[in-house]
């Protein structure tokens, strides 16, 4: 499965979707240090996304209903950014590629008309800028997706 999650907490939530894990197991799976995993598990526990289950000397963490909803939100957010960006880029490129060139011809000068007074506002054809607007929006979405995806790198402690 492609890792689309943007933060350590969302990666931990994604792993807990499968089954309950200990902090050590999550550390091995995610690549984060045990201290980092434990820190995020405590924050997720306080937020109500995970619950602690003590089984003998082991402490397991599992998802709550709120945790499942948070995971769904994270998946939806990243999917909308990526898919929306790609579709917008593709549509903008398609508009540019299928744009028919304007006819340029020669006009026979018959008689010069008087120069009209300038109008305060020039009418602009916005339709010619639509492809570039779609490309700009697509780039913003894809860059936002990439920033969210890659801004957090696994944190390894020296001892972990």
C-alpha cells in the first residue's frame, strides 16, 4: 500500500486500523523511535482517537470510533488534494492543447476612422485565461499534497 499519510499520528492511526499494537511494535512498523511513537500515542489517547488496553505486562493501543473517523478524514483529504490537482492540471493542459489558433489576416485599409475616446475599463476575455487558471489551481493542490506528504520525516532518536 502506498503511504499517503502526512503525519506520524496519521501513520500510527493507519497501522492501528489492522489490529491493536504495542508502542514497540508500532515503532518497528513505522520506523519512528519508541519515544516518538509513545508521545504520539499519548496525544492520540488524550484526543480520544486511541484507547489503552492493558493485558498483563503489555499495553496495547487500539482505535476508537473517533480514531476511525480521523483516519477516514486524513485519507479523504490527501485523496482530494492529489486527485483534484491532477484532474485540474490535465484539464488545463487539454484546454491549451485543443485551443484553436486565432485567424490572423490582412485588412485592407480603406479609410481611417476617427480615434474613439478611451473607455475607463477595457473588456477582457477571461475565457482565454481559464486553462492557466486550471493549471495554477492544479499546481497548488499537488504542491500542497506533496508538502503534507513529505514535510514529516521519520524521527529516530540516537538511542532508539
